[in-house]
């Protein structure tokens, strides 16, 4: 017994001695390819069970015995690394993929593929590049991040839709928007508003719920979507659960918005400037002193007012905030993801606000070894206030440049001033008028996958996309558009039901015994039904209390309508891929689409693609070329379609709602054409992907052509037919271009990493055929054979005659002779294009220990922007009704003056206000799209407060904008039409945020 006690004491002392000899080691584990932190890496003392795992930031902390000699770092799909711990306590470890040919799996059409097996041009945006961005919708996040994808804001209204083009515009009349697919469901996208504002159907999706976005750009990747793939395809995959410990994540952010870009040359004049130029204009017009005095008095001269209308409608410190909470976890059989989010953004114009509440749930359950079931549901509720947009005097941004500074928004007694020379007091209207949008969207479905055999799987999924949009507008009875009707109100209700049922059978087989040749094949069937319902109600004669503003409260209903618009698709498809020794991959796809949008003779279309890849780095002759990690050649060709026209364009239609002599009647509303068929798009793509220097430099280059045939065009008709135009299949168009994507790690040390990503795109468009080679007029554009779509044709401005201040125009394209008579100016000539020649993004990410700095630039060159309203606030043709901008201060005033602003003449200066190249400006710009400074708390700190990770950050978006043309009046982003629309200004946003996991 005495021996046993002695032995126990000895062992305890030894244990205490060993405990006293423990030491703590720390470090960080990253991916050797791009330096990103690896979470969940196992760190163990070799030969023992002592260990830990890295956190979300790749850091670890571990107490080990002093006798330990080796640490083992291991992670799925990465080669294990052993590190000697003798005389070391800090480690920086880089793990390399076990497959240098990229084991990365990419979401593609109807499934996933290894990146090395892709034969097409595909770009992927991951969750880390999407989360916590201060944008109201996912389409805004893509700007500058994907080569060949142009994403342009048409308005700064929170929630507004972006104009997106992938590899240029492939159609003139039909839709040019890409097909959006969320978790396998093709959805309705774009602007659904029927008021003069915006309602983006994508704004109900929370970007923080997105796992990946995949952009399909060529035939091999997109043609399996057949008749809707011509404009590219964007696949959105939402987050799902992961087996393991349940992880809670909370994100919050708060900040302010202000106007991103303002040009001092387009500042509205103050009172002294305005009356000086008006007096000068009256003198130049030959007015008598009595006329000058009476005119100035009528305009408010001497009343002491100097009101800044632009400042009055601007929300200079618009608040923004968001909150997101997610729960992710599960076990080997069942995983789940659950999230909720709330986002609030105020616009840069008063009475502009966007609120969104979202929820997302995804459950994956492995019912048996063969059957897996997935259920998902995500939804969003949007409540939005928006000012009037478009060319209306109730538009506060537009009117702020027209209203005179001598006329205040308020009377001396503080009441609203309605005596504004026929214009609207838009500051008053932001309070007296009401404009609300409420949108509910739900997307979800149920899918099941059954493994029939080891290499044969059947999957069926049924899902839907439901949108409900209510829009209410009230115009008060005191002032503005509601004055004549004693108050009026509109109510619009829009509903979309979109159901999709997809069934696929996938087969994988090694054709040869040694596995050198493998086959992957898929066949599928898909049916889609979309139903739209649209109703409206208008009434007038309202009580003056402003308490009752809904249409039902009006004493006299005036109009009511309801419309149903449906379409359906029925499709069969197949795809095949052959892989030989991972060196050569050949793929093909075939789809037969049937659409209700075309007549019986053309209801079905067949679309296909073929593609091939040569993984050169797998060849024997490359095995000793150690600095090359990947070398891959790709090529593809195919045919896909565009069915983006009205649901009933092919049918002769009658409309109802007309009346004659107080009797109801109908009228022909559409001429129809049973021969209408799909636009055909024939894309060809060749590309090369290569990585060198242990994947420190990765470059992808693509060259493409896209030939579009049977263009769906609105062709002008003789007015004697009773119609102005009809949709016809005529014309051809071609796009061709180059895309470059470069990802590098210039510096990679123990504590410091620098990642540099650059993407570049050049697209060239040309209309190759029109019926009879005839031009089609389109506002300031002309659709002409041999030139690019969206080309401006304008009379060319020649400047100002320094002798007398007259505006001059060139008489012909030779630019040798000029005239000061506008009708005598030459014909409209080609002046430039609305679409850019070059665009892309540059991102630099610097990481030093726990700090990171991310700077993203977006650039756009080669396009022009037309100043739609310039003739009002620069030209004098509209007299003193409208205010002018500060650019006119540089006008011609005396003989010898050299300027481009002519002599100011009250009520006209020889048609200077007419459309000409004077109002066309270069749209070249570079913008600091995103700048973020972040600090990740050390593991030792977060563990003490019972967290697994925490990060603080400051972020700015649209912080700085450089423009080439100093006469570009407003923000260079004006939609793909490149015409100033004077809507809510695009915001500059500064936010601070916190992310924590536990």
C-alpha cells in the first residue's frame, strides 16, 4: 500500500512537471494558391490526440507539451504539412491542393462540374465578395467583378434595377437582359413598376444569403437554356447547411449616403447670377428698359429671395443600416441554414427610402443511402417610398434645375408657395403627395435526388417564384398634378406566379477499365408556366384633410382596368461530356424549346452547343515545367435564342375600354404576325487559362463572336394601317470582343499578403443587315446597317463665332464650312456610341497580420452620354422660365470672346437649344467602387468573450469618381441608353460594420 501511494505521488508530480512545461503555439493557415485563410484545418501534435482547428480567419492557438516535436496540418482536398516546433512558437502555413488541376467545383446549368472539366467561359463570384456590401440588390454587386459583364445604374433610387449586358447588346427591340436563375428557378427580373419610379424584382433577395453567383457567357455553358440564353445566364445559389458544430453569425452595419458625383459647372445659378444673365439676354434681344423692368419684376427681382432648390430636395446625410443573423449546422444526415435580415437605405433625394426584411431557409436531408431531399424557401418584403421620376415637373431632381432661385418654396408666413411661374413646388409635393411601393416575393421549392445505381441518379424539383407588387400614388388637391382634379389617386396591383418543374437523369461511367475515358451524360425535361395579373384604379375629388389618400376614398372613380398576361415554356434537353485522362474534354448540349410567345408554325426551336478543352499541363512534356501549374485551351460554338418579346406579339389583338358616343367599344390593338420566330444567337468562343509560379499568377483570356439573326424589330408601318409599328423578324447583328481576367499575388510573406485582380473587356458591335439597307430613326440614334447599335447621329456643333457670339454648325461631314442658321446645318452625322468600348475592374487587397485593406476600382471608356435636358438649363430658347446652370457664366459677351457658349438672347439664340453634338459628352470615367479597411480580432481575444470570430470594418462605396469630360453634367452612369435622366442621384456610401460568429 505504501508503495502504491508513493507511486501515485511520483506520477502526480510528473504530471505537474509536464503541465508546467507546456507552451503555447499560434499561427495562420492559408491557401497556397491565393493566400485566402483556411477555416477548419486540423492542427495536431504528431502521434497524439492533442489538437485544435483553425477559425474563420485561418488562425489557431494551441497549448502543447514541451516534448512535442512536430505539428501536423491537414485539411480535406489539401496535402498535409508537418512543421517542426522546436524553438518555434509562431507559424505561417500554406496548404496546397492535392489536385493541381483544380478540384474546385463550379455551379453550372442543372448541376456542378469540376473547374478543370469546363469547356465554356464561366465566371464565379463567391460569398466573400458579396456579403455585407451596402447595396440594396444583388445586381449592383456584380459591377466591375466579372469580365464582359456591364452593370450600369440608371437611377440612384434605393432598390432600383441595374442595366446589365453580357458581351454587348444582341438585340434591338427584344430584351437584352440576362436570364436570372435562383436555386434552379428561372425568375422574373427587371423593373416591374407601373408608376414613374422603379421596383426591382431582384431587390427582395438578400445578398448575404448568397453562396455563389455563376455567370455563363458562351455557348458551351449557356446554350442548354435554349431560347432564353442569348443574353447570358446568371445562376444564383443560396447558402446551405454544413455538417458540424452549429455556427451562429451576426452582421450589422450603419452608415450614411450622399451624392457621389457633382459637377461645379452645372450648379444652378443663384439669384444675382440669374438676374444678371437675364438682364443681359433682354438687352441682347432689343427689349426696352420698360420691358426689362417689368420682366424682371415678374420674375421676382428685388424680393430678396435666393433659394437653393437643389439643396432643398437633397438628403445630404441619408442614413443606411442593415442587420443579418444566420444559423448553419447539421450532421452527416441532415444539414440546415436559416437566416433573417433587415436592410434600410435612404436615398439622396428627400422622400426616397427603401426597407427590406428577408428570410431564408434551406434543409438538406439524406433520408436513405440513396435518397436525398432538399427543401428551400426564401422571401422578402420591401416597403419603398420613391419620388416621381422621368420627364415630369413633379420630379424633384429635374425641377431643382429649372425652378428660379428668386422664388422660394415658402411664403413669408411659412406656408407653401404655389406661385412658381407654372412650375411645381417639388419640396411641397414631397410632403403633400404620396407614393408607396410594397412588394412581397417568395421563391422556393422541393427537390429529391435518388441514386438508382452507383452511377445513375434521378433528380426532380418543383419550385416557384411569386411576386406581389402594390403601388399607390396620391396627388394632393392643392398644388401640382392633382390640382385640376381636386386631388387624384392611382392604385396598381401586379402579381406574377411562376412555376417550374424540372426532371433530370444523370449518368457517369468509366468507359475503359483503366478509367482513362469517362462519360457524363444528362437528359432532362422542364416545364414552366408564368401568369401575370395587372389591375389599376384611379379616382379623383378628394377631401382637403390629407387623411384619406387611397383610391377608394375618392368621391369619383374615373378608370379601372384588369389584364392577364401568361406565357409558358416546355423543354427537353440533353448534355454529354467525355473526359480522356483529364487531358481532353469534349462536351455537347441539345435543347428543344416550345414557347407560347410564337405561332403554331414556329412554336418550337432547337438549340445546341459543342465545346472542347485541352488541359495541356497534363501532357507528359509539361511535367518537368515546374513553373507552370495550369495550362488549358478552350473552344465552343453553338446556337441559342431570344424570346424576350411580348407574350402576345404574334397575335392580332383587340383592345377594350374605348367608347364612342358614350357606348362601349373595342379597337384593334396589335397587328400580329403568325410567322414571328426566335431571334437566333450564334456564339463562338476560344479561351486560354494558365497559372504559373505556384498559382501566384493566373490569367484567363477569351476571344468571342456573337452573330444574331432574325432580329425582332419594331418596324414602322404606314399610319393608314391604323398602327404605328409591328414586330418582325428582320436584320442581323454581330458582337465580337476580348476579355482578360488576371489574378496575382505579388507579395506573400509571413505577415503581409498583396492580392491584385484585374479584369478587362472590349466589345465591338455592328448591325450587319437591315431590310433594304434602310435606316430606322430612333430619337438621337439611327439604326443603320454597317454601324454599331446605339450610335448617336447629331448635327455637329462648330462652336461660337467670336465676332458676334452666334452659335455655328458644320454644314457637312467635311467640317470645312459652317452656318449660324440651324435649319441650314448639315444632316445628322455619326458622333459616337452609347455603349463603352472598354470596361472592367481593378481590385487590390492588402493583408497585414489581422488588418486588411480592399480597394476596388471600376472603369469605363469609349462611350458618350447625351445631356437630354441641356437645352433647358444651358440654351436660352426657353427664356427665363427656367433657371440656368453655372456653365453659362462662360458665355460670349463681347467681340473677341472665345468660348463654346453663344451670346445669350432672351427667348432664343438661333436654335442653340436644338439637338446637336454640343450636348454630347464623353462618358469615360474611373470610380472607386469599394474601399474597405477591416480588423479581425485575434483568436485569443474572441475566445475570452465566447466567440469564434469577430471583425470590425469601415467601408466606402463610390467614394471618388474621375471623369474625362469636365462638361459631363451629371453622374456618368446613366443606363445603357446613355442619356441624362435626372432621377435620384447615385449615392456615395460610408459605413461601419461588425461581423461576429459564435
